[in-house]
């Protein structure tokens, strides 16, 4: 129960980060504290300073009010897997545009992948991203460093240097580590540093020329397929290596039923593994490729309805720990070409919540579980090194998402903050809309309908 002032004292004064703000009368859901109640929440000096029931809100004069009747108020979403493209591919995205897209999507922390140009494989490049994020970032940016130098899978990169520079994990995302010996050493290092190896699982000997999921649809379309086993073989290999080394394996963008089953069994055996699934793999099938829409070309590919049901079951029984977007922006010129030539990737930060709410509306996942998989669960993977994230606890950084669970809206890529307009959902109707995002006490996004 939310008591009067039991959860904190009202500071109610002008803060360094602007005037105090009361989010009034929303349904506050914070899985980190087992909280799900209608109430109000006060933000001052960049922190959550008070939580209370709606009737006993503090006197109005000292703060602005964001009315949240009928809205959900929860910790800001945390994305463990996105591509911000800076440095090197600024025509696709920048830290400024990507973090603005994150804010539009309700995200207050994003972890960016190192497949940039140059790749983030040493202290200098990690420090570059962190300093660029400090000046240009709208939300918190935490970089991920490469497993291998230059992402070429041959030699380990400067893992200890990048660890002390503040990376949240190591990944060659976009490229799998084919050399089992190198992966073993990365996992040994992970055991020592306590950070995860974030694994893009793909046996490239099985995916040469592959463009979409291998099956009846690929045969019908005449497109070379990417078989499910190309992912599962690597999931199995790396689970075995995690067991051998005691390192922490985090499996990125799980897309097949077989992978979920392998992870489930490994967890039962006590292997140190966590795993993520994307909104697109949870909600879209390979049928999206019919019509040769290059915006539906993504790696791993969209799979089948049977895979989707297994992924949802994986979320329900915690075989899959978190949802991460794999936001992969590409320019229109890149995607407007022959299907075979287009790069893989879907721009996902701004459609994540609306897509995922379908699982809630269809009673496949509870709202509380969905929020947990986007907030306290990724925060658990990141740890406390970057502050206490994914919680509305008093004194925590005021990172908050406010959304309307049942508002319908049409995906219009023209109004995307992301430079990447590459989504197969363009024109689709989604139900569930972000209304406001607050990061470190600052209002970083507000829907035009929200009056302040
Ligand atoms: O579809 C994808 N796009 N999958 C990846 O693994 C990489 C990403 C990108 O960087 O565009």
C-alpha cells in the first residue's frame, strides 16, 4: 500500500535539474519493489523523492503536475542491445538521433553495440562514445566492447582496458565468433571480470547467402534460407563453453524454439546464462518477407508462429530473461534495393512498446512481466556499477516511462526521431503508446496530448 509520506519526504523546492515534478494519479508498476498501485510520484533534484496515494498528494505550488489518470507509470525501459552507429555510420544514426528515438520509445538507458566504424574494441573508442553520449545523448548510453580486435574473430580485444573504461559486456554482434578457442578465452575472461559475453549465435558455414528463415516460405519466394540450426548449433556450443569455463554467457536475439529449449536445459543444470528476445521476433513471422519488403530482412531472421509461441513461453518461465530491441537503423538508400543486397536490420526503439503490448492484450504475457523484462531484469544484468537502474525506489535516479496501455496509433516513420525508417510495421496500427519519458529527472519526451 502506498502510505502518506512513508516512502520519502517531499522536498518540493526548485532543483538543480529544474522544478520538481509530480506525476499524479497513474497506475504505478514497479516490479523491482512488487509495486502495482494507483498513486503519485514526485521527482526532485533528478531523483525519485516521494511516492504516495493519489488523495494525499503534496501541495501544488512547488512542482509541476503531469496528470497520469488511466496511464501506466513505471521505471524507464532499459535496452541491452541497440545500434547507435556512431562513430562512422552517422548517415544511419547518431548518438543524438538514436537516444532521442529511445526517449520516444520510453527507454532511459540504452546499451550500444560495438559494430561501428571503427569498432569499439579499445579504451579510446569506448571513451569516445561515453563522452559523445555525455554531450549529445538524451538518455543514458552504456557501451558494449568488442570480443575480438576489429570484430574479425581472430584475437581477443583489449577486454581489461574496456572493462575499466566502463563497458557493460563484450560482443561481436553482427558477426559470430566462429573460433571456439577464442570464445572459450572470452568466457574465461568474463568469469574474471564479472561481465557477460553477449553472443550473436550463428554458424556462418550454414548461413552463406541466407536471406530469410529457411522453410516453405523461403522456397516459395525463391530466397536462400537461414536454418534454425545455424543459431542452435552455436547456442549449444557456447552453453557448453560457459559450463566449462564458468563464464557468463548472454545470448542475444534468441529466435528459435530449439534455442529456448537449449537455454532452459542449461539453466536447469546451473550454467551461467542469460538471454534476450526482440519485439520483432516475438510478434512477426517470416510471412512479413512475402512481397520482398527489405525492411523485414533482419538477422536472425523472422521465424515461424511455432517459434513465436516458444519464445513467449520462454519469457513466461524465465528461460528468456529480458526483451531487447536490437534497434538496427539503416538509411533508406541502403534498404531501397534488391532483397539480396539490402543490409539486415529493423529500426525498433519507437515501436517496441506498441508491438509488445499485443502480447498483453492477447493475454499471452502479464503487464507486470512485460515491464519487468524491460526494466528490473535488464538492470540486474547491467548491475549497480552505473547507478541503481530499473527501479522507482526512493532515492533512485528518476528514470520513468509513462504510457497509455490501450491507445491505438499508426506507425508513421516520417515522425520517427530515429534516422532509421526501416520497419516492416510502417502504417501498422499498434495499441499502447508512450506518453512521456523522464531521464535523470529531465522530461526528455512528451506526447503532444500530454498537458503540463
Ligand atoms: O539484423 C541485424 N542488424 N542483425 C545484426 O546482428 C546486426 C544488425 C546491424 O548492425 O544492422
